[in-house]
């Protein structure tokens, strides 16, 4: 007999779980939407309040009441976010979410400007205040979403329950993928399988096996609206029709190995389904767009960072003498050598210290051979070396390399030759076709905790799925990682 948790019959378990879930699941979905909408509204309001305090109050000397009268118009933004599918934003990755938030926020402020200026309202609102509020909203609304997600991501009420349909290792692989992609908002709660041997195991990856397709109606009655069908080949139409009539959403899962993901386009070719993909960052027009973005943001960042760079260099001289900066030979685009400048964080004679340290501690040598980093690096200058590494202050001089065209703000790291030898030839060829970056997807995801295999996976994904929004997302994640010091040593 098919059983669920605690030996209950599968259908009985689904029915009893449905009684508990159906009464609360709608409330949970509503709570998720309300929390997201409240966070978005709060960030729009906060952005406007900051803009008012910075400009409208001190410069224009306008009263706060005239701006508070516009507060009901925040509902326009919420309606726009809802229309863009951002409530509850299930299945949307962070890059897609950032893109949609930015589009709707831009349209909302344009509509607000038209409403207040073109219609000649009694109050003459400050255009500079509106512009400041708009720019702040582009940053604060996604940041507010990140805060809400960080608070709620591990709570069951935040996620949408899904059933996984598949056999053997494919169902287990699907569940692992759902867990890794926690930002999408899904949570596997049941498995349906026709594999008798797998069914005897009772669960996959901690998710109970409820039986075969005869259980779909019971699971649907419990309030589950989404089914993930893991396939290696397309299922019979009868099976898909049955699932479509039972669940509101049916998602076919198929492993694509190292193919790009973000830019996939589905093409219908008669009775064939085609998947079109591109290696985005290898296209000349994309590289030109990225170069323009690097020049604009890199120049502004370099000007803002100059006081920090000068102060850091002075501290190094006071503590450990000259030089305050150093240059390393790295490989850039096309494999040509480039000079990478950094604030010096290591004591003089660092190489000999490292050899002595590794010779005395085999465990540390193993750590070094895996990641070429050490958690307790004996070469660092006391106090300031750790401080500069933790908050990536030592990387700031590389902003000049971005302006000069040797590097990009975002891209694969420009590793020394001994590190490059740990990569596969195919990946080396791929990464040398783009500029190396100060930060990248691997850094903000694993930072110092990832090995060569993770670096290959993340950097390959980035190159193949590049977009302006992807760069902006990674830069935002970089700022958060630097401020918190997560994963750095």
C-alpha cells in the first residue's frame, strides 16, 4: 500500500494535510503579497522622504504636507508591480525581479511627474526632489525586497508548496534543484512516482513519496496548485492533460547541463519545441554595451573611492613601510598579460612566511591547494591587512584598470597563472574571451568559500547569461557582501 508520513495511506495523508493546509494556505499567500507590497510602498515612501529632506525642505523650503498629499499615489506603483507579476513573484529569479521592478518604478515616476506637472496641480513640486526620489527608489525598492526575502525565505508560509513527479534519481535531482533555488519561492512537499523500487524507499531528499499519478486529485484537493514534472523525454499527452486539468500550473523540468538559462527562448516549430539560446557576453554589441556601463559606473566609483584609497595607502606606510601598493601580473582578455594594482595587505617577505607556514601544517597546505586562500593567513599585515581584505578595500585601485579598459566591473577574476592551471582548457578559452572583473557571480555567491569547480560553474553561467541587469544585480550583491564582510578572509 502507498503510504505517507507515519505510515498513513497516501490518499488519507493528502486529505488530512489538505484540511490543515487549505484553510491556511490562502491566508499565507495573501500574507506574502501584503508583506511584499508593504515593503515596496515603504521604500517608495522612504525614497521620497529622503529626497524631501535633502532638497525640497532645505533648498525649496516647501512644507512636508504638500508631498504627503501625494502618498495615495503610491498605490499606482503597487498596482504596476502587481501587473508585472511581482506579487507573489513566484518563479522569478533575482535578475528578472530587478528588471521588472526598475521598469515599473521608472514608469510610475514618469506617470507621477505627468500627473503633477502636466495637469498643473495647485502645488509646484520640485523636479529635483522627484528625480532624487526616483533614483533612490531604483536602489531602495530592490533592497527592501532583499530584506523581506532574507527575513522570510526559510519560513514555510513564505513558500508555495509543489508536488514533484518523476522517477528515481530524476525526482531527487529536481528536489535538490528546488532547494538550491530558494529565491524562486517553491517548496517540495510530496513526490509522485511510478518507480516501485523508489516508492519503497518512502522519501526523496526528505520529501515523502505519496504514490503514483492516482494521487494527483488528493494532492490538488489539499491546496497544492503547482506540479513539477521531471522528464528525460516528453511524457504522453494523456499524462500532461491529466496534470493540466488537476493543477493550475504544470512545469516540465529537463536538465540542460551547461547551457545558458536566463536567455532561453522557446520556439514552436509545428509539433516540435525548440529552445534558442545565446552566449550573451561573446556578442560584440553586448560587449560594447558592457564597456559603456563600465566607463560610466567605474569613473564615478573611482572618484568616490579616491579618498579611501589614499587613506588606506597611508596606513600601510605607517604600519609596514613602503610600498603602499603592489602590482601583480595577471591574464586579461585574449590571455594577454595585464597589471593588477592592489593596496598591499601582506607583510614584506610574505612568500617565505607562507612556505614556512605550509611546511609546518599539512592541513593548511591542503586548504591552500584547493582554493589558494587561507583563513588564518600568516602573511597579512596585523589589523589593517585583515580589515582591508574583509571589506575589499585592497581591490579599490582596480577601478582605474576598469577605466583603462584592462578590466571590467563584473567578470571572471584575473587570477595568477598558478591558479589558472586548476581550470579546464575549455573554461580557460571561454573566460579569456571577456575582460576579467573586479567582482563577479562567483564572488557574491561563494566569495572565498568556493573552489575551482564552483568558479568554473558560476563564471560560465555569467558569461553565457550576461545582461545589464545581471551586472547591476551582481554589483548590488557585491555592496551587500562588502558591507557585511561575508565570506571574506
